[in-house]
C-alpha cells in the first residue's frame, strides 16, 4: 500500500460544490447564442477539462469566431454566483488536518487562473495550498503535464502523491502521470462512469475520503 506525502485535488466538483453552477451557466450561454442546449449530463461531462476543449466536444457548432462570445456569456452567468458557492461538507476540516500533518497540498484544475484565484480568495484557502496549476497554464486533462509540473514544484515522486477528483479526466490524468487516483461520486461523473477509469478507490462523500486518506499518509 502506497503512503502519500502529497494530495492533489481537483477543484470543481471535488473541493467546491460548483457542478450545478457550471452546467447551468453552459446551458444559459447556449440559450443566449441560440445554440442547442446540452443536457445537464452532457454539460457536466466536460467538467475537469479546459472549458474550450470541453465545449468544442459538446457544442460542435462553436468555432473560433463564436467561442469568445460563448465564453463571455458563460462567465457572465457563472460569475454572478461563484462567490456564493460552498465547499463540500467536511472539506475544510480535511484540508486543515492534512496541513497540520505537514502533507503537501495542491490543486490541479480545469479552471482558468482567474477563476481559481477568485475561488481561493472567496474561500480563504489560498495559504493552505503549496502549489496550484490551471488549464490555461499547461496542457488540459487527461494529459499528465499538469501533474508533472506540480510534482516537480513539490519535489516529490509520482508514487508519493495522490490525485483526488470527481471525473474520469482526473483519474486518467493520474494514471498517465503514474499517480494513484481517488475518485469521488458526489461531483460531475457518476459511479459507473468513474469505474471505467479504474481508480485506486471510490468514495461517496468527504467523510469517507477523510478516513481513506488518513490511513495512507507518510
């Protein structure tokens, strides 16, 4: 059994309860531009990817001319509610306990830097994390580059870190980088979808995550 010196968290749908706000903002932006409105399931599938990468997959009508307008409308709707978003129950306690135990904490997210910085400021969590990486700074999930950069910054080996995420994009990225991937079912992807990526374990709430990680720390 591996023992971890670092835990790397996805943000949306893993740390912060923002899945509905993201999917609804995608749907509203689609309405604004007169595009077919994706289902909530379709919209939630892209969470974890860079926004543009995901949107091209679920809205093939978008092109280089219409994408900027779509992003502008998406941000308009999302930023109206993002400061009201909450952490999942138990997440703050888990992060504080890991920090007290000198576990290195990091974020690997499909958000842009602007969005993550807003979220870190709103939640006050900025000082807790040793390093963060966003989709507009490196390659999008499931490419492993984001994790490679974080491991280099934290100066640890892949087998010393755990990736936690709510999508197959997170778990696939972890496997591509040589990390264990812990999946959570309370975010964007359901249990059956997550099982396809063969995570090291699947948990259903933060309390289960807390217990599982607590038994595997260096």
